């Protein structure tokens, strides 16, 4: 894998993502998507993720919190659109919200 993408699913605040290089740990990109706010927003998210998958070897680390199952479906759709490239793992979010609510995050 070239890139790991941390995925913090959510409905109201969107799905927060951070792409990190597996080679040197550099943060490559951070963005928020809103795939659960209608078909157009979902389409935009699938397009962006499938483009990333077509250019890189990607593994997604998907948090198991609110909107996890719905976001998992979006990831699956993006991977299917990218000819099956990429993979994901569902990871425990326990304790993450304590950090994510800080100013540093």
C-alpha cells in the first residue's frame, strides 16, 4: 500500500478523512465529505475516492462509530468503481473522540 486513509464517519459533521503516506508518514491530504447528504454528494465522494484508488494502492481505516455502516457502503462503491482496487478495515474508535474534540485536532 502507498496510502492509508483514516476515515471518521459521521452524518451531521460529515465524514472526515486524512490520507497518510505509508512510506514516510507525511499527511498528504485532509478533507471532509458529505456522502450521506443526498445522491449528488454521495456521487462526488465516490468519484473522489475512486480517483484516489485508481492512482494509488490504498487501505482505508474506517472508524466503527456513527454512520460507519453507511460509510462502509460508500467505500465499497468507490472500490467497485475502481475495478476492485483498495481494501478497508473497521477499527475501534474508543478514545478517539476525546482527542478529536481538542483544538489540536
